[in-house]
C-alpha cells in the first residue's frame, strides 16, 4: 500500500459541458464549499487526506473540491529556481497558516528569549552547547543511531571515544554542528559541502572512501518501511546540481526574494532530493538549513534542536517529501512541516527558560539559608547553578578566593561529600563539576 495516494488529474475532473461547469461554479460559492476550501488550505491538505474528509457539500465529490483547491493554489504559487529530475519546476505558496508561523518566528528571532542577566541561566554559551548536543543526537537518531540520549550526552560531555557506529554518528554530528557555527559567515561552496559530509560520515560508512565524495552510482533508492519513496537524479547531474544549490544559498534575488526561513527549508529539501551521497544525505541537508539561517543572522537557531521534533513524527517527515513530489512539486507541504517543527522548538525553548528561571531563583534562595557551607562554597555553588558544564580545580578555587591550597582542597572535597560536586581525574589533577542532582539537593526542581 502506497504511503501517499497520488492526486487525480484535474483536467479529468473539469466538467466537459458548459452546464455542468456552470453548476459547479455555483456550488463553489456556497458557505459549505467555501468552508472546506478554507480549512483544506489552512491545514494544507494533500489529496490523500482530503479524499476522506466528511461531510462534503451536498452533491459535491472530493474530486470537485480538489479541483477548486488546485486552481486556487496554482494561481498563488511562486516558482523557485530548481528543477526536478524530469526538468519540471518546484514551487510554493504561503497560505495564512504558513504566514502566521513565519510571523511568530520573526517575532521570536527579534526578541530576547535567551539572556545573560542574573536569574536567567543557562547563559547563552551554556545553552548553545546543550542545544548543539540535542541536535547532534536527534539528527543521528533520525538516520538510525540507537544510542540513548543519556549515553550520548555523557560521551559528548566527557570527551570519551565512541563505542560503536551509533555513537560515532552522534559525535560526527556534534563536530559538524561546531563546524557550521565556526563557518557561518563563509559562503557555501561545493568544497565546503564535501568537507561537511566528510565530517558527518567519518568512520560510519560501509565504504570509508565515500566520505566527502559524490555518489557515482545511479543504483540508489530511498526507502521507508520497506517501500521505495524516492529515486534521486542521475549521478552525472550532481556536480551541476550542487553548484546550483550553492549559488541559490549564497545569493538572495531581490526581485524574487524568498523569506530566509522558507529558503532554509528549501535548501534542506534540495539536498535531500538530489541525494548526492551514498549515505548521510538527511544529516547533511539538516545541517545546511542551520548554516543558512545562521548566515542570515537568525542566531536564535543556535538554541534550537529542530531534529528532536522531526524524530517525534518520522513518518510525517517522510510524507512531507512525498506530498511535495506527488502534487506537482508543491514545496508548501515540506515548508509547513519544517516551520511547525521550528515553532515547536521555539515554544519549548521559551518554556525551558521560564522553568530554569524559577528553578535558579528557588535554588539561590535555598542556598542563602543552607547550613554547613562557608561563604566561598556558596559563591561557587551560586555560579555552578547557572553554569552547569563548568569545571573547577583546587588551583582555580585557590586563586579566586586568595586562599591556601589546603583550604581550597577542603572546600571542594567537602562539596563532593555533600553531593554538590563530582570529582574526576584528568591527567595529573582532579577536576570538579556540578552534579546532575544539584538542583534537587537545593530543593529547586527535578532536572538540571
């Protein structure tokens, strides 16, 4: 059974006789008919959903409603400079639902969700690191990595070597996210794309030599649930297609301007559709979306782990590609899925910051009255609450408070004994970092 039912040919739905067409036009003006059209466009229904929608206006079939939907969408669509493997153009429309999400994203990008003011931890850099980890993990899990989130974060935080292919995929995604962040202001080139793919796939491919190289075979299919869902363009076209993609990303056409968030999602689609590599195309496509948005000053996206919301609906993610391909290359389906995931990520970020503000305020209040700690220890814990990934040593504590080594040693070891810090040997010295339960111990929440 196909994942997506292809839409009917609208030319076969149009009434052939003038009377029949006139009757249909009259029915299309009724409130019930207009209600269905508005609802279908707001949710941007594909035919495979619309065909089951009930109730339909009396005497009107789903095919007739689809006819009017398509006529309206066709009149509003805007082509993008990109052709499919059969040289047909891709296009999109911005219905009200999509416009609303774009507006909300722009408001958040221009706002101050993340701040460095007291009482608003984690600070920007701390949250960026955490978000990059989340994205690296989720993007890898979308491609089949089976490592748990907890084990993956432990690996990334400790710096230990990956134990298996799944952990290697996550580490590669982590390194590539840092690469994107470092090169955000650089123009994208085919060479940088190959370098990015090499970082993403090192030590994870069946044939290691394919890392950072275009595929040379046309015997490539994309499957989902044992069904073929996509056969990409010919390998001989890849060089030209990648150059076109880079040109599209590097230049914003003022006469045919595309909103940056929409353009980022289109870049995501293009790379995945072209499928220039034997493996790692999805991960690379999602990284390009981040790179483009950061290059266009959408810095909020440093804090968003968007793939976490893709992985919650992997079937819907795949269907957004299929809906686009089966309905005349209409990218609106794919754009809506991406923007809804982005919006969810922003809303979760906002909730997280509010929760953290409350936890930190509560923890700092508890800290003031906590018995058995000296002033130096309270200062360290106050800082650690807002900087959960920072590490401390006997020497840093000694220098910070101008105390002797033995006093610094006693302070930190006492905090370890009380469960506020953990101790780990790195080289010849011990390092200390906040425990994951520090907020619990201060009665400020269940999570750090």
